[in-house]
C-alpha cells in the first residue's frame, strides 16, 4: 500500500475564473439547452449551496455546466444521481480539484475475490462507533479524514473515547511531513505519524482547509500501537477486518460528484480518494465520505458488493 498517494489540488478556486474555463464556453457544453426549468433549478441550487459568482460571464458558464449535469442526471438509469454541491462542476474539473492519484503500474491489483457474505450484516454507524461526517473543503486532505475516522472508531471500540471524539485533521495536514498536506497523502503514513507523535483534538488544533506551520499540540492526545494493511484486492479479508472495526480505504471516486443515494457501482478500480468503510448490509458496502452531510446519503455512499471502486486495493486500520 505504501506506493498509493492520494492527491487533490489545493487552494481556494474561484470557479470559472481561469482562461481554460472561458475557452470551454465554446465547447460542447454550449450546445446544452437552457430553458426556464433549468434556470429555476439553478436558482434553487445557488440558494441551497450558497453559490455566488463574481461576474455574469462566470455564472453563465456555470449554468451551462449545471444544465449538462442535469442531462446526465436525467439520463441516469440507476437512480443514484442527483443535484449536489458539485453540480456546477464538469467531471474534468471535479477530478482536477478533488481527485488526483499517482500510482505505479506494479501497484495495480488484478486478482478478484468475491465476498461470500449473504448473511453478513455490519453497521458501525448504527452501533454508535462512528463519529460525525466532516467536510474537507477544497483541500486535498481526504487521507487525513480517512485516518482520523478509523482512529476515532478504534478508540471508541477500545473504550478510550466516545463517539463525540473529534480528532485533528489539521495536525496531520501541518505536521505529518511524509504526507503533502492539501496536496495529498497516504493513510499509512498518517498512522505512522500518530504512532510516533500522538494526535490531538479538533478543539485544540482546528481545521483550516489549508496547510500551515506545524504547531505545538496541547491538551489530550491519543496514540496507536501499530496499523494493519488488508490484503490487496481481497474483499473477504476486508470483510473480516471490517467485522473488527471501521477500515480506511482508497477508492475511485471519479463519478461520485452527483451521487445522492442508492447502491452505486459506476466506477473503475483506479484509486484517487481516501474514505472510511463503516459497514456491509444487504450486499452493499457502507462508506463514510468527507464532503459534508449535504452530499450523498447524509455524507455516506453505498457501494455494490465486490471490489467496487477498488475499495479493497489499499485498505488499512489502526491498532490501539
């Protein structure tokens, strides 16, 4: 797993502000029909997600992209897509902002293992062993949120904390020097940092969605003994691990931007995003994301059984 690097473009991006986006106005997006219904939904979208634009040209392009995404939603046969906070981004923009992965070809797992788990039911959320959904913002820190999520659950299961625990992603972003802050990172490297330095709370070291200078940590701090890597591509080993505790996983989230609910399967096994596996019910994996509660199923996504989105290709969990 040590060659997987989950990266995402950092910084605050004023949507539509670049010359690239101006040029895109003359692309196929311009061919999308924009009628009264589109404008009505656009107004609702802006109000719902607090969208504001610097000038009419920027907003006009965003409406075109929004209309194109409405067509995608309309043509979806799975019933899993809808309007989310990312509905004014093209898929290319969404990938470039949130999903970038560097992986050597030797890291690609080709073996497939099927889960024989018709009667298995695991849900660490309803069991009260998972903390609340967080929002990483426009910072490529998914790796930090995946890390804190699994670490928080491990501490709760070990009776060292309760589910109000809120650990500091910002400490990992600033201080885990083997990772790259808002430009990406790796859960195993974050686990190694915690093993060597401990991890403080969000209250003591609050999240800023940008990399800063590593600060002295005060207050209660938590440590781990080690971490375990799940066998690459082995969904049965992953399921066995999940029966013990929630597991940090890497996935292909390229097509997740418009997900609003249901069991999702439209993805490859390439990896570009770090999340937390928290359950398995009705032949579907339950995954906690870090894009806030307005996305997906109150911040969660359900993935079809098997190695969907490559979820078994780079999984690990902490031992406390």
